[in-house]
C-alpha cells in the first residue's frame, strides 16, 4: 500500500516560517490534504486538494505538491500553531485513505 | 454539520467496543460524502478504521477488517462502530468524521471531538 513519510518534529520561532514535508512515491500526482491536531482537540482540516483553504483557515497556511514531496507552509508562525500536523492522500489502488505519521510543530 | 461521539469509555479485553456518532446540523443523505471512523492511540498517529458510504457500502482498514463493523442509520443520523475482541492496543481516542467521496476531494471534514476509550480489566 501507499506510504507517506513525515519528519517527526519541526520547530520555528514565532513570526518565522515553518515548513512541514510529506513524502511519497510520485505524490505530486495525488491530491494531498493537511490536518492540524492541537492537544486535546479534534483534527482540523487546514489545507485540502494540495493548496485549497477551507473556510476559516488563515492564509498564513499554504500548501504545495510536486514530484515526491508535498509541503505545508505556515508563515508568521504563532504559538497557537503548535500542534501535530498530518498529511493524507487517497490510495486509489485499494480505495482507501492513507495518513502520514504526523509532525509535531514546536513554536 | 457537527459530529458527536458517544459510548462506553472503558471496555474489558476480549469484549466489543461500541461507539455511536450522531450528526447534527446537516443530512447524512448527501451522496457526496461517506462517514468514517479514525483513531489515535496514545503517542501514535492517526489510523483510519473504515468508512460507510451513503448507500451502505463499507470499506475497512485491512489491519482491522476481521474485527470491525460500521453501520449507518440515516433516519437517526447516526454512524456506529463495533470493534470486537479488543485488546489494550485498541486503547485510543476514537473520532468520527465526514469523508468526501469524489476525487480529489477525499478529505475528512468535519471531525467529532473524539472520545477516549480504554481497554482494561
């Protein structure tokens, strides 16, 4: 089955830019979705279909996807952005969703 | 649309874990969506359990397929999860979520708040 790899942790100072990667074989041909999970809270969709914003998500969050790597970029990082971030794609070969292992963002 | 999980918080080993997800503020009859369960064990990442489509078709994570059953009651606006023969490794926060069915919009949104289920004697 399809495998997504994320770095376990990323850190950024407030006001800086954080980049979280999600690697997979030819992931650029797939649609990638990103979720934020703050401690004690439910996951929240922050980017869908590579680079689209759900309603209410600030434009500090952006996504890109090409080749074997998708990237979630968070500009002007804030303390409230400290959370786990997960990428997800649809594995059409088995008709199942697949999650990456998650990345802990420390601000 | 809002989702809320409910069910026992403590289950004994070898028994069946049963949870219900109630949907409010919207219909479960929209054919653009399926309904899904995802869990997160302590210190682990998100694990997809399975989904049930608007027509009742189910699909499960192969690692859990032999033990899990999902059902949909559209009249009650409820999604149910039964996980049989549980062990301590099934201890997790269980989330229900709406899942888009049309590629490329196969994202989970929204999610319920989640409920922690502990498997222990």
